[in-house]
C-alpha cells in the first residue's frame, strides 16, 4: 500500500472515531500523517538494528567510528 493511501485510510479512521465532525480534514490528515510516518520510522529502525546484528562484530565496530 502506498504511503499516501495509508495516510488517507488512517485520516478516515480518525475522522470516524472523532464522531465524523466535518471541517477538520486538515487536522485529521496531519494527525494521520504523523502516526503513519512514526510507524514507518519505527519499522525502519527495527530493520536497521536487525541488519546490524547480522554483521560480524568487526564491521559493526567500524561502522560506529
């Protein structure tokens, strides 16, 4: 699923959960964007940490310098 589609879906969920109040689309979009991007960042951090664990110890030490 594309990033913008996921944000749109999450914004709709937020709108629905907040009682379907009209006139707050931008606020719902921005909140959804923050949430989705935060999830993506956490996933990327987890993948990067996992990949670092797979490197031999010497390569990890060099990468830190």
